[in-house]
């Protein structure tokens, strides 16, 4: 559904009379299959929105190629635009008009007759469980209702592919869960969904496959479970009472520690087998009279994948 090769975009911005060049996207290769929920995960400023906007024809790439929904992005952006839906980060709902009015207007913009536009709007309101509020001004909606209107607007022309830029940012847990259900329903209806997120749990729970982007480059990609399995072994999080540097020096040399990271109040150790490493860690610390506060065994998470690929935690970046 989406294939890109070497997609690039730089921005020039003026700062204190000097022109700075920001390489927002530095050669992105993607392959998104039809019917999947594909997640684009990365920290703030990683290049997610810029990539999305290029694929949705809103920003012109400097270099690279892409086929989006069967059309050539560089040669035929107008055709791509017809075939895709795009829902921006902040959303677009107007305060005074109602959801029904907005939906009818959008459908009319895509060339539908008045009667057909009304039918589509009613269907969309029903599908997104918005009928109850449909004739109230958008300014009276909750955050979750607004986001659902935004998505209903973005797909009113029934595209095969929709881009959602951070669809759940700012929503409370209940509205997020509701939005996940809506996104799954769209996929069940045959749509391909490409979304950006910086929530690890969202990428993990919702997406069939993900790509992790950092500083404009893809650093890892695949199915979340498979990516976590690639980080073989276990993760031990060791809480230390102020003895972190000494414990780090001690444990770094141990054969069973594959990798070691310093975290707040302790260490994160990558080991082959947590069950056998725990007593060894305890013995080593005890022998050096270092105070152990806590020790926890974790299965690798997507954050560990990010950490292994970039040396930083996505939670902290
Ligand atoms: N129009 C622009 N002019 C100058 N720099 C820009 C412009 N748009 C984006 N950038 C820069 O490009 C980089 C990538 O930005 P982008 O918005 O794509 O990141 P993002 O991953 O979507 O971040 P976020 O999660 O915060 O939305 C950032 O350093 C950003 O400041």
C-alpha cells in the first residue's frame, strides 16, 4: 500500500540571521502492506509528521521515491490525494458548526450529491457513535468526541488508506481505548491505517507492524512481538541506594552482563537469563558491600528495543 525509497526532506530556517538546515527526514524506506495498522514510532522531532505529510502530498520531498495507494507520489500527487485520507495532529473541527454540517460539507467537497453527502454523514456519525451529539456545535464536544469527528471527516470519501497523526495524544485513558477500537474497526472494514505515535503501549497493542524513527532515520522495524524477541534475554532493573557508579563499574566486568545502562537510581542490565543472573548480581553487590534497594526482572519492551538501537530511552527523550 505504501512503498518508499530514500525519502528525504530538509527545512531551512533563519535563526539569529543565520540560516540553519534541519534534516527532518534523512532517507526513509518503508513498506506498508494493504490492510495493516502500521505505527510510526519516535520521540518528539524525530521526523514522523514530516514523513506523514510527504506521503499525504502536503509536503514535497527533496529526494526519494514513493508509491502510495498505487499512485506515484512524485509524478502523480493529485491521484495520491484522491486515494488517501489525512487527519492532522491538532484536528480541524470548527467550533460553531456541528459535526453533521462539517461531514456533509466535506462529502460535498469530494463531489458527492447533497442527498449522498447527507447519507454518508449519517453513516459516519452512526459508525463513530456520534449521532447523539451530531447537531450540537463542535465546541461543546469532549476531546475524544472531537478526535472521532476529525477521523470521520478524514475518511468521508472512503479512502483505502488513512494517515492519522498522533490520534490519541491528549486523550484520557477511556477515550484512548475507544479510539483504538475505532481504528481497529476501520481496519476490519478493509482500510489500511498509517499512524504516528510516541506511546509505546499504543504501538504495542494496536499496530501490526511498526517502524521506529529517530533523528530522521529508521532505526528498527517489524512486528512489535518479533522486535521484542530480537532483544534476546532478560532485562534486570537494579535499584541502588546512591551506589550506582560503583555498582556499574563492578557489574560491567561480569561475564553474564551483556550490556549495562545507567538509569535514574540504578542500573538496567541485559542478561541472558534473569533467574540465574539475579543471585549472581546479589552476590557481587554483597561482596563489595554495596547497598541493593530492589531488583526486578522484565521481559524486553519496545522501549528496550529503542534503547538497544539508539542508546537512549524513548521515555526519557
Ligand atoms: N516547517 C519547518 N521548518 C523548519 N523546521 C521544521 C519544519 N517542520 C519540521 N521541522 C523540524 O524537522 C524536525 C522533524 O519534525 P517533525 O514534526 O517531523 O517531527 P515529529 O517526529 O512529528 O515530532 P512530534 O512528535 O513532536 O510531532 C524537527 O527538528 C522540526 O523542528
